[in-house]
């Protein structure tokens, strides 16, 4: 099972302001075990740092066997002898707390984080739910005599590229593809054919996010605008080349 041990603490932490809704779970003998957590983190953005806190009220007769945060295959334990810079324990009788800091939150970090306590008096658990809102990295446009292209990188949720030229919607005649990276974000590339006699007329490519019913980014693409294919990674470049080859066949 993995853990958060061994993570390096960055020099600067930008703390995310979140909406805190305290909830309480009571269980075990006589309702003696009490856990307080943050059940929701609202509108956390890509790259923000989020701290989840679980606080236990511990009576003198209680012997804690295990106190931890659990997410997927990772755990954060109370008073674990291994160094855990982002899994911090504190004790101020009768309370003990366990704080888990998620550094540079990404879509892959979304989900239900469970705080669990096991003692000689029974068990208790509570949860925090982490959600990530819109993510956007960059857009790279390019145009030549046969096609215009736009590649949006670091996007979440996934979207669709819309094309417009002089008020005419060209989206249906475009081709696109998206790929998800290890952080859960998407790289989205789209190309549309260009007629030789209209190379001087600008395009507009816009990234539409269906699940949010909103445009996340937009870019004008025009000849002479200085757009050149950017030096993206091999994966994105491969997608773009493949799409461009298909468009070349369609316009010739």
C-alpha cells in the first residue's frame, strides 16, 4: 500500500480558501468517539493546495489503535514514525487531529477521503470529498495554406473545439481528438480545412466544455498572425500530425 511519506515540502504554500462544513460522527460505547472533518472542498482549482483535517475527541480511557486518512491505495497515519511532511499530527487533550495536505491538486486527486479511527472503545469514520473545477494550461494555434489547427493542453473537464469563420460555424467539418494525461487533465487537438483562396480570413477556435455548458478558452487563428506549430510533447504532436494528414486528404 502506498503512502504520502517522503514528499518534499515546497518553499511556498498557497492555501486554498474553502467552505468548511463541520460534521460529526458518533459511534462505539456510549457514543464516546467523535470525529470532525471537512465533508466538502468547494471549487478547488488545479494547482491549489488543500488541507483536510480530521479531529478526534478522545476520553482518558480510550486507547487509539489506528487513526488515519485513507484515499485509494494511500494512507496517512497518526504518529507514524516515518517522516510525513504533509501528514501532520497534533495533540491537545482531549483532542487529537490529523491534517492531510494535498499539494498541487489535480483531477486525479478527486474523490472521497476517509478518516478512520479504531480504538478499544470501538470505531468511527467520517469523510471529506475533494472536487476539482475547471483546469486550463495553454492553447497553441497554427495555420497554413491547407488547414488551421488549435491544440488545448492541461484541460479539465474534457471539451470540444468549436470553429467559426466570418460568422459561419465550421465545427462539423473539423476533426479532433483528446488524450488524458497522468494527472487526469486532457490535451485536445482539432484541425479544420482551409481553402487556398481564403487564407487571409481569420478563424476562431473555442474550447467548449459540455459538462459545464461554458467556453473555457478562445483563440483567433489567422495567416500572418505569427502562429507556428509549438514544440509540444511527442504525444500531442503525433495527434496533430495524424489529424492534419486526414484533413489533407479531404481538401485535395
